[in-house]
C-alpha cells in the first residue's frame, strides 16, 4: 500500500465510523446539546462536513480560505441524513483530488496557513483533516452516553 492509498483508506475508515455514530442519533434528539455553549448533534455534523469542504478548498488552493460563504452557509438544518447527502458530492471530489496526488507531492506540496501560524505538507494536512472528523466523532459518542442512548460499536 502506498501513501496515497493509506490516506484514502484513513479518510474512508474515519467517515465509515462517523456515519455509524451520526446515523445512531434518534431523529427527535438531533437538537440535543450537553450545555448551552455546545453545538447540537446536527450542528456538529454540519461543522464536520463543512470543515471538510473548507479543508479541501485549502488543499486545492494551498492556502487558507474564507469560511464566510460556503455551500453550507445558508442551508437550513433538516436531518442528519440530508446533511450527509448534501455533502456527498464534495466528499467524492475530495477523494478524487487526494487520489490525484503523486506520492512525492505529499511532501512537496505545501498548504500555507501562516495566518494561523503554520505551513504543512499536503500529507500532513490530509491527516489533520481526518483527525478533525475523528475528534468530533468521539465527541458525539460522549453526547450519546450523556443522553443515555445506545452507542454504536465503531470498533469492528
């Protein structure tokens, strides 16, 4: 397995596990949050999906991008499944883009986020993108535990 394949596998595995968690949230509880300052379930799913869209734009342009106007910005919240479906074309485009890299580009292509205090290689950036989703998946597992709802087994 080469590095590109490993990155795509990581993206797919994290998403597969996220989907298990997201789809386990009872429809009548998508607006639940543990405290007033926290995001709800559906806001967290949107945050992950929109964040991935923004990360992809940064990877493509090799620099920071504005988060003021994305395809997600003015969309009303409906259901988690609708959020997933809406993001699917962006996800497919991201996977194709990652697969288009030559292995050496994972080190040579840089994403300049000096405005945030860092410049990262494409490979590092893709791993960080995936880590962001994984962290929020763990957060939502904690939400399910706090609500007393059965949690899906993501450790298959």
